[in-house]
C-alpha cells in the first residue's frame, strides 16, 4: 500500500469533490481517495501492484480536472 | 467536414462545464466546445462521430446523452 498526493485544479464545489471521489474509488488498485476542495488536493491509498502513482493521477486528469502527482 | 453535435449533460456547476471542455479539448478533432450549465447542454464542433464524443464526455463521471446534430 502506498499513499499518494495529487494536486487537482478545476473543482468549484463539493459536487466536483464527490464526483471525483466516487469515480476514482471504483478504479482497480485504488483503496481509498479523499479530495480537499480548499487545498485543491487528493490523497489516495493505492496498491502499487495494480496501479502506479502516475496512472492514479492520470485517472483524475482524464476526468477533466488538471491533476499533477506531488508525492 | 465538422458538424455541431448537441449533448445533454448533468452539470451542477462550472466545474462540470470546465471538465467537459477539458476532456473534449484534448482531442485535436474537436474545434469548439460550448457549455450551458443552466440548460444542461454541451455543443461540440467536431469531425468525430457523436458516439466517440459521448464516450469522451462520459469520462467526466457525469451522466450524459446524445441529442442530435445542431
Ligand atoms: Cu462543482
Ligand atoms: Cu459540477
């Protein structure tokens, strides 16, 4: 298990937050995701055997929110 | 020839509209995207098929459907 933080741009409200959380939590290898609207950040717990930190960040970016892997 | 396709999208805020613009904007075959949160509509000017555009819009995680050619 690995904790990953991702910066997320483009969210405007809690509905954006819930949309990202519910969509990304369904991805194989994503154990949990918590998104902060104020910090413009997402914290994920992933299984690196199933998904890389880069792909996890990319999955958020693919939804239309600019996402960059921080750590 | 590019056509203008109309889609319904369950947008709740400008964040949703921005996401729609961004996912579609990544496609070089898309030349214009207009959104209206109020009317729940996305207008896309593209040479791609509406199926392909709908598939792309659905990446936003929002419920969407194809309406027709504008
Ligand atoms: Cu929002
Ligand atoms: Cu929204």
